[in-house]
C-alpha cells in the first residue's frame, strides 16, 4: 500500500517496476502519489507478472495511455479500482477492459474525466471474464457510455451504477439485453431518470437469477415494477424501493408474488404506503428479517402490531 509518497518521483516508480523484485506481488494500492505517471504504471505492470488486484486513488498524472499500457502488461490482473483519477476517460476504460483477459471486477468512483461521448467499439474485444462492474458517482458517465460498456461485458453478475444521474432507460436497456449470464446483484440507487421500463426488462431477462435489487431514489419507479418483480424474481432476498412512487397496491402485489426468499425490504420514504399495507406486510413477514418503514404513512399503532406479529424481523419506523 503506497500512500502520499511525496518524495518518490516517476523514476522511483519506474525503478520499482524494472527492479524485478516484485515478481510475487499480488495486490497493490497507490494513493495520492505524484510520481505515479503513465511511464511508471506501465513499468509496474511489466514488473509484476502475478499482480491480480490494483487500486489507484487520486493519482492526477495517470491518463488513458498509462492505464491501457498497464492493462496490456499486467496479464494476471483480476480486479481494478480507479478513484478520483480525473485524466482517465472512456477511451482508456474501454481499451483497458478489452485488453484484460482475466479481469473479473472493475470499479470506477468519482472519475470526473469521463464524458458521455460516442466512440467506435467494433474493433474492441469483449471481456468475457468480467463479472462485476461498479461505476459510482461519475457524473459524466451517461447512456452512451453505458451502452458501449454493455457490449464489452456480456457475462456480468453484479452491476452497481449508484449515483449516475445521467443514465436513462435507453442507455441501460442494451446492457441488460447483452448480459448473457444472468445478473445477481443490481444497484441503481439515485439513478433518477430510470423508469418502470428498466425494471420490467430486468425482471423479464434476469428474474430467475436476481437476488438483490436497490432502486432507492428512483422516483419514476412505480407499482408496475413491483408487479413485475413479484411475477418474475423467485430468488430475490433483498429489495430496496425507498422513495420510489410505490403505493399500497404495489406492496399487495409483492406479497402475492413468487419470491419465497425475501429477507430485507425497504420502503423508506414511500409516503403512499399506509396502514392498508399491514396485512400484505404480515404475509411477507413470514421470511422477513429486516423491514424499513421510515417516513411511510403507517401509524405507530400499526407498526406495533407488526412488531408483535413479525417477532423475527427488525423493523425501522
């Protein structure tokens, strides 16, 4: 773990990579190191043939060229985490993914250099090994970028796009359709522009494998989504529809659904969920271990009844 090395220059990282002393290194984290440049990163990639996990945070001199050169050199790489690396753009991300034959996990957080531009991807090879994709709080990452990434990641199991305000149904639907393996965990929290159309497609295409779905803050999602989830997602055990446009009708539909495994349900901020939902929640409560009813329209007395009946379940109200 290399952090805040103010006195280590580009030459220091280049020497580290070329010294042949890191042959057995498996995991490396570089944070706030001004000497971490494209040249040094490529050298590290070549000098660490067994490197599997790479985390780069707040390194302002690393750009697309260094990332792609590193991806080509580090042949054993399985996971990459990039955070606040603001000179890296979509071009670098797409080319790096295409050149990592063993990559299983890619995480991008607050990378402000990414802009939503249409690029040519026909010459790039899909990354068949990638199982987990997390793109969080990258405001420039929009529907165009997402559709391109989707073409390169056909085997995803986990998808986290939390905080991507710029993506729409049109951007996410192609990715959902190109995922062949079946998504297991999906986090779309605070993706404000997504609608029921995405959830209906997700339930139809991936309902048989889906175990976790977070739609917290997706204000355009309505009861229609809960109906689709109820009909298509038998393995779902964790559902968060906080501050969505959910009503008592949606909760009733969910309680009649196929999911026998639902253990955690959050309805926080769903002000149209009222005391009418109590019978439905009791029905769901046979398996529930966690229920969030904060800022709903369920009275204190109704919550007390639920607490008595659902004694195994932690209830927040």
